[in-house]
C-alpha cells in the first residue's frame, strides 16, 4: 500500500510491515485516465525490487474501491487524485482564523458524494470560539447533520471533542483535507502520540495558513485505522460534472427534486420545480443552493 507520495518517489508499506522507496515503471504511466499523478496514497500495488540500485519499481496498480479527485491547479484540463481506497473523507474546517468558506465545504462534500465516499466535517480550534462562533458552528452542525453528514467540533490543543473523534476514526482509512491553516497537522499530532508533523503560525497580514504539508502521507492510528494527511488547498475545484447530475451530489436537493414536474429539471428557471419553493421556505439552506448553482454554472465563487 502506498503510504507516502512525493511526486517521483513513493513509499510503499509491504505486507510484512517494512517500508520501501519505489518509482513508477514507465509503462504504468500510460494506464488510466489523464491525471497529474497516476498513483496516490492508499493505492494497492505490486512492486519488483531492484537490489543493485536499492529501489523498487511499481509494476501494477490494483483496482481501486474509490478515489477522490479535484481539478489540477496548474493544468486546468487535468485532475489530481488526492487519495484512494478511503472509508471516510473529512473536511477539516475553522469558522475563524482562518474562516473556511461554505462553498469549499460543499464542493468537497459533493465530490465525495460523486465517488460514493462517506464524508464528514471536523470544526477545529474549538478552544478559541466565543459564544457567537459557537452559535454559528452549532447552526451549521444542525444543517449538515440533517442532510446526513457527521459533524464534530474539536480542539487539537485543549482536547475538546477528541474522544468522539478518535471513536469515529478508529479502524477506518480517513482522509483529512482542508484549507492551509486550519490545523490539520496539529490535530494529527494530538491524535497520534509521538507524531511530529510540522506546524506553522498564520500569516498576520491575511490570517491565512502557509503550506506545512507538501505531499500526501498516511499515518497509522494507535487504536487502529489510518489518517491520510493532504497538502492544504486554497480552493476545491470540482471536476466537470454532467449538469443533470450535479443535484445528485446534494442529497437534500436530490430528494426534493423528485417532486419536480420534469425529470431533467435543473432547479433554476423551470416551471413546477419543487426545489426552488423548498429553498424559499427554508427547507433547503440558501447557502447549499448557492453552492449547487456555482458548480452547475462552473463558477469558482466561494463565500
């Protein structure tokens, strides 16, 4: 299993627990869809060991249970595979210092839905919330919980919510993703004794984080299971969904959409749409509907 990816080199954990440094055999790059990285953390592979050069060559990629991807930042027509064979994808967010946009959260959740990966939200830095921030977090927790997502509020520093989070992570392959500065590395350090992932302070000018994780890496949890840590990303660009399928990745919009007169209703200007009245009545959150529209219209607009 690939447990670390740095671009050209991969760390592979063998069945006996040993870790080997490996490269991709050239012809393997030609397989699969067009992506900036043909292999990723979580992939199950076969290797051949080159004793003379003390390096392994990855010769085969086994079928993936699932994977999660986003648009490549540098190459707009390509995608980046973030991780594979995931049991749950968590977006680590903060309501302040820095504030995670709801658009970012919704795009992450929609992408997880598109690849049939259970997802959840971890609100970090709970030790610095005042009452107004707690009210905001609790309101969002109620919103997303009703849709079906697990929502936790935790603190890497004080231990708030740590026991519940550990129970949720136990025995699973968990993906952590989020903006730079939300405290992913600090959170992992608190969950895995002896872990010394690099952390940094926020930029005082923009109150945003700097990138401390520069590559994807899998970490074993003491209670069983894994966390896949990923580089902090500024925005989450979705792949180009079929416009008639975007609503499928917003569970509450999909459910109300069953009442629309037309099967191909996009929930924008169509007559006898069941979604728009639900938004107006507050049965579907306006923020979620706006996120749906931004993906539908391929607009990189984040609140």
